[in-house]
C-alpha cells in the first residue's frame, strides 16, 4: 500500500465557485484565471469544469500552448503578453490574446509584419507599479495600436489592484478613481477575486477571478466559506507510525520541541518535499480521522509529527487531512506565515492528484 500524499480536486466545487462569481458580477463576462497550472490544481484537468467561463487567463505563451493542446475553445489571454518576436508570432499563429503593457512591445510591433493581426488588451498602471503604461501615456499608446496593422482590435482596457485584500482599503478606491478617469472608449476590466467580492464598482465588462475559483478567499482574516465558496483541493496523507514518548523527549530535527508530559505522537507521511510548508508553526491544526491534532516539531522533507493526546484511538494507516473542506487552507497559510496562493502552487510531483 502506498503512503504517499494525495490531492483530491473536487470539480463540482469548482463549478459552484464559478457560479458564485456569476452571482456576484451578473453583468460581467468572466476571464477565469488558470495560470500557474490552475493555481496548482492542474488546468488540463479542470478545463472542462470551467467551460461556462467566457475566456481563460494565463501568464505565459507556454501556458497558453498547453491550454490549447488540452482542447480549450474559449479565448486565451496571455497576461504577460510577449517579450520578443518569436512569442508574438506564436500568439498570431494560434489566435491568442495578448496584454500590451510596455514600450518594448510597441517597438516589436513597429518593426514586424505579422501574417495574422492580433487582438490585444491594453494595461494601465493605476498604482501597482509592476506592468502597464502610466495614465498620461495611455492615449498615445492607444492611438499607436489602433493605427498598427498588426493589431486587429484593442478589445479591453485593464488594470490591477495592488492591495485589495480588505473591503475598506483607501488605496483601492484611489486606483478605481484613477481608472475611471481614463478616457478611452473600449470595454474595461479591473476586478480580481478581491474586487469581485468587495468592490462591485470595479466589475466593469470583464472580471478576472483567480483564487476564489478554487474556494479560497483573498480577504484577510476570512475563509472561503464566509463568501459561500467551497474548497476545491483537499490535501491528504496517512499516519505511518504512532509512538509513545515520555515527558521531556524531543520530537523532530533540532530538538526544538519537547513533550511536556508522556504523550502519543503520530508520524504523517508528508513534508516539505511534497510542498507542505516547512515553516508551519507548532500548533498548526492537522485532522486525523477528522479530529484536530496540533503539529509538533519541525516539518521535515518526508514527514511531520502531530500530538495525538486528544485522539487516543488513532492508529497507523488512519487518514490525515492537511487542508481541505474541513480545514481551510487559509488557516494553514496563517500558521506558516505565508499566503494560500503559495501553498496551492508549491505542491510537488510527489503528490498524486485525483479528480472527482
């Protein structure tokens, strides 16, 4: 019997979360963000479950190619656009959409003649200061694109919130005001998951849900269930040993944790080699047969250890849940001083995925 870690991906919950996006932004089209392999869920497998979306967003040309090879029929927008002629030619050949966000892209467009004109989205920097043209540059850039024979159409104007993890951030309101002041007549897109949940005025023509599709909220100190979102991934493993340790005995590397009294310790077959966060602190909840047991000692490459004091019937081969429907990944992220996005995206090839 294999004791390896498993990720169970619930496609019905994925569809439920997509429906929640529709409920929250009924007048907007949906660009489902499935970059980084569907936020670690495997976008080749979740593609059909998201068929009700109006398009898909990916980070790179490589992701777009994989998505098309998997049978995607809806428009595919490459968020990083292109950075050289070869990428641009692939975009034109396969009919992908590209974000225009930098003057270097304009130079490429000016010095090439594509066999097929492309459709682009134009990005404005309203305060993220990562990608996008400054607002005072935008009119000239838009006119350049409209006049360039390589451009079929500028289909949408977009921007990105820099700090929307609260429904009351002043910066988010300022960005939205700046975006509304842009005088370019075309469809608009601003709202990511946080914008969809907290900022209805940012919904515009297209919304771009990411993390909320997977049942996770981007809002600080909340979990997906607070917004009727259902976790899509449940990460599981098993107990491979149960040990009785006397008071004062050390558990794990570095002798950083000692048993305060005689106690039972469970060894779980998962570690940072599988993608579980190494810096998860002592006390991080782990479910053993649906009973919460705190993590103790350091997470190692292949194993972690839990306190079974309140779970006296636990035994070898019992199921362990590291995060999922009964243990929100938001809680684990907080205990590991990281974000949910990182936890979901960093699972390694040792984790066996099952889609239900």
